[in-house]
C-alpha cells in the first residue's frame, strides 16, 4: 500500500525581489509617461513649426530690407525633414509709397533636413528655389528711403533668423524706373539665375542665363554683383565673364547672320568696362543678301542703369577690309530702341568687300584699295537698316579696276586717248575685246571725293575720277535698290581733240582744238553717266548746264575696234 505524496510548498517573493519588481514597474510607468509626453511635445512642435518658420522668414526679410512683408501662403510638410512652400511674397519698403512692392515672388520653396536646425539661430538653409522674381526700383529721386537697406544692422530693430547659401531663380525681372516723362524704364529679363553667398553686405556670386531681345540669342554669364546699393544702384560693383551664342541678327530688320561673342566685364553698374570679341561668319545686308565673314574686337563702356553703350573702339574685319569705329549706342527720348552714332575709319580696305556686302549684282562693280573716314548714324525704327542709315564722309580709292570688260575698256581707251595715244587705244580696245579680261591694258583708276548715304541713296557731290591722261569731275547719285547711276560733270584730257584720233581725222579736227582747250587742259568737255551698274551709259553732254553751248562737238574718232557708246564716239 502506497503512502500519499505530500503537497508542494508555495514560495513567496523575498523582500528583495518585491523591491526590484516595484522599481521596474515604476520605471516603466515613468518612461511611458515620458514617451507620451514626447509624442505630445513633438506633435505640438510639428504643428507649431509652420507658424514659427513663417515668423522667422517674415522677420528676416523685414529686417534685411527694412520693409513691410506680405506672404499669402506658407505651408510646411514633414517628410524626412521640413519641406517649406510659399507663394505671394511681397516686400514694401517702409520709407517708400506702398503702391508698388520693391520685391515680389510668385513661388518659393526650401527644405530643412535636420529638425534641430529649428532650435538654432540663425537657421541655415542650404538652397532656396524661387519662381517668378520681380524687383522694381523706383526713380532715383524716390530712392532716398532705401539707404537703410544697404547697411542693415542685425542687432537693430530686428534680427536675421535665416541665412541662405544658394538661391536658384527661374524667370527674374529687374525694372529700374527713371522718372522722366516719355522715357521707358530699363527692364532686364533673366531666364535663370543662381545666386550664391547670399547675405547682407556681401557680393552675390551669380550664374545667369538670359535671352537677349535684339538680336535674339542666349547669354550665359558668371560673376559677382554687389553689395547692392539701393539708394544709388549705379554705384553697385559688378564683374564677370559672358558668352553670347546663337544671336540671330535677322531679328534686326535689314541685316542677317548668326553672331557669337565672348568677353569679360568689370566696374560699377553705371560704368561697366566690357572687353570682348564677336564672330559672324555669315553677316549680310538685305540689299545684297550675300553672307560675308565679319569679326570684331571691342572695348566698351556700358551704363547698366539705362543701357547706353560707348564704344572705345570696335576693331572689325569684313573679309579683308579693316574697319575702326568709335562712338555710342544711346537711348533716344520718346522713341523705343537706340541710336547708333559712330565715327568710322576704313584703312586698309578693299572696295570689292564693301560692294559685295551692299550690292546685289553677281560681282562688284570694281576692285581696288580704299580709305574711308565717315560719320555713321543709325536711328531706331522699324524700317530696314539701309533705309534708316545715314553716312557722311570722304573716301580715297586707288588701284581701281572695273570688273566689267565693257566699262574697263572704255576707261582704258579714255586714258590712252587722253594721253594722245590713239593707236595704242585702238590696239588695247582690240586686245580687251578679244580677251574679255578687264584691265588688259594695265590701266588703273583713282577716285576720291565726299559722299552722303541716306535712304538707300549714295550722293557724290564732288567725285574726282582720274586715269593717266584724264581727270574727270562728277556729281550725282547712285541708288542701291535699282542700282541706277545719274552723274554729270566734266572731263579734262591732257591731249587736244586732234591728238586723240589718227589719220586724216586728226588734221580735220585741228581747227576745233582751241574751242576745247580751256583752263590749262588740252581738252575740256562735259560728260554724263547714266544707266545701271551692269549697263552704264557714258558719253558727252553738250547740253549740260554751265558748259559753252557754242562749242562745236568733235566728229567721231577713228578706231580699229570702237567700243559701243564710248566717250569719244559720243
């Protein structure tokens, strides 16, 4: 028979264990309460972060620009940090009329990755994105109240609660009013710009990309701007480098070509010294529409407050023609656009380069070396460049040869007969007629005189044309659109009338020699030039006003191969 088992004894916690259990329960309760409190505090902090950040943004802008700040919308989203979005930001300087904000921003955003930044002063924001920035500066006489913006003291009435390292702006517009009746404000439109080292009293490091209005093209510039002087914007320092690409000159009526330019600039906003170069491989005028290479180097002074530019100088090469220009590109009161006023010097130059640029004919009228001194005025307007251009000056053309064998043969014959060499004139005319090579006789011309160019018309009031044996004085017009010639004047020949022909005609003309021998010339006769550059008509003009109508015309000279419509045949 088995003996029943005895019950298992019940153990009770010792006093030490009871104390340890109470400590664990108490500690857990405290931690739970702290956790709940932290969650509540974090929730309160997150809900207050938006108003707190908004207050810091408003306080910073108000202090920095001494302005009343309006901010339509401000949102904060917590996701891996604080994402901040705002819109409708406007700054009204306290000392200026409140009808126009100094600065307006359509939209802005930035991000704070570390929430602990919110507990620091100032808050450092690495990057701000801005869309639609507008800065509107009032006329100079109204900017007196802006001087406090220049040297704001953070320890004054407010404090700088936020510092920004970089600002990226899409679509920026800077408008500077001038306050003069009829004068449009200066407006700078920038497509994109990045501002670095943003802070009071320091220059802004910028990288800007903008589309130039005329000629249309992309400008990419990097440099330093500021510190900005709001009271006197023209004194604001600026420096940097630029590239100008794909500038379509056809957006300026009357010219064409794709221009590229590189350069650097430095100075103050109202006096920026610019040094650069341009390349236009296909520059053209609409009168000829023939592309020619044009390259320039320039040194200019630019007033960034009104856009006026002073060229000192522009050194240009059109094919093999050297052009030096000095002058100004300035605004004209009451008229949109700018007036270009220059003093031009062409030396050395080739007349064929200039004619190829301006005249539509397949080949230039003549070739030769030319020097030009002229004033150039191109006022603003919608008409073509050649219709608006005004030129006035003098020129000296040497070693000139006409490209038309018809014209050059007449010049050669005129020279040889003027020297009293009629046999050689007949021979040279025959050679040129057979070879069809201008200048086969080896005779070159010289021209000099004064000129004006206005409304596509070239006027020559005192053109002097000289070849060996003949000196011709002409006055008249040449129109670019129809390429028409209308000149009259006199021809002074070294030889007498009887010496310009051979055989019995020479003896027959001896009695009339005295009628044409005047003022020390062997022969002095009136002439005229008409027709077009491709079909000129050159001949004597005994009906010309001012000449002796009683002088009998000489009979036609003897010529083995007379050129049609030659001066001596007339």
